[in-house]
């Protein structure tokens, strides 16, 4: 394990292709998902470019956020740039998965001179729109459960005009009703067991897993974090690649169409994937990322 001290906190990170250029940093989703399931992809990409990935502050192997401590996406963005400086990296491209896409755009907005290109995998940058899309995706399953509370919540998410972080709480509560782990993780061509087999959980304790909830709760305490980041991406005018699984409900059609209208954006769709094209179609995923980073896409 490798750790780096960022703002006095021990942050777990991994680095591959140490002597390669250019550099790509991976921002995991969740919030609180960790970089655990990116390791195999990082190793494949690291044969050609340098890859940096890490568990965000308060997640899994990184130091836990204390109960009375403030933590926001802005704070995380600042920690990302401190990591860049401590690793002696002048600039890098940023790859964000799901919620990590919103964090990517926020970071690039705060530190535009450090970001060369933006890669968005299975983006979730308009939290309300993603939640509504997920609720619609789960609707038939929820109705088949016959649970009135679940059905009511599913319909509420689809029909309410949310203005704050309540939408995140509601979609997480809805997912609690879904016991089918393939469905719950928006997988398409592989089972949940197949997904889990792509990475190792050796040494990961229950205490580490438990950090996810506190990390998430800290983030949604900041009402400014849960918003639509698509207009911010538009203003950045950075070369952007969207990697989108055809069957991913979190990466909603509205958000895909918005990206498609940006003059500097390229979209690659994965025909046999849901929310994790890097696992369901890893060979194509690695190829597309490398072509984009090297200016051939």
C-alpha cells in the first residue's frame, strides 16, 4: 500500500507506468466507491501512460473523516491539486467515473491550467436527472416487489422537483429495496459475482467499508455540492470524452444529449455495458482512452 500526506491526512493512492507520459488521474464515483475496482484497468493503461488513482478522503483505505469535521467537494478538489503538486506533476488529464465526473468538472473549473483533457465514464453530473433516470429504470422491478412504500418513493423521485440533496437520500433509500446486486449496480453483460472477481478485496475490513456512508453524509451536508455541473463543463471548453454504457441508467439521455452538443466533446458508446464499461468491455475501454489521451480520437 502507498500513502501520501495531503493536508495532514493519509490518503491511499496507486501509481502505474511511473516513467510514462502523459499522466491521467482517476477520480472514483460513489460518492465513496474507492478506486478498488479500477486497479486492473489502471494496470492496463499504465503500460502506455502514467496512471494515478486514489481513495478520496474518508473512503476505504484513506484516513477517515472525523465526526465534527467539515468536508465538501471543494475541499476534495483542493486535496486533488495538492496531491498533483506533491507528486511533481505539472498537469494531467482527469478521468471521473459517475459522481467522479462532477468532481472532475469542479476540479477543472478551480484549477483549469492543470487539466489537459477530461474523460467522463458513466457520468452523473446532474444529480436530480440521474436519480430520475435510475428510478425509471428500476420502476418495473419496484412495482413487482409490491411494497407500497417503495412504489411511492419511486414515483416521488420521478415526479418531484428537487432543489437540494434530498434527491440523493431518496435514490439511496430506493436502492435499499433492490436486493438483486446486478440490477442495483447497473450491470448489463456480467453478473455481480463476475464484477467482484475483477478486483481483490484482500485486506479490506468491515471498518473500511463502513467509511463510505460517513463520506457520503458529509458531502450531502453541503447543499452547494448537489447541483448540475453540465453548464460548468460547457464553460471549461476542454477536450472531453464521454464513455457511456448503452444500458447505464445513471448516465441519462438528457446528460448524453447535452454532452453531444458540445463542440469539443466525443462520445463512445459501449453496446454491451451498463455503469462499468471499463469492466464489461475493458479492451475497448482501454483502447478508446488511450486514443483520446494521445490525440487520435
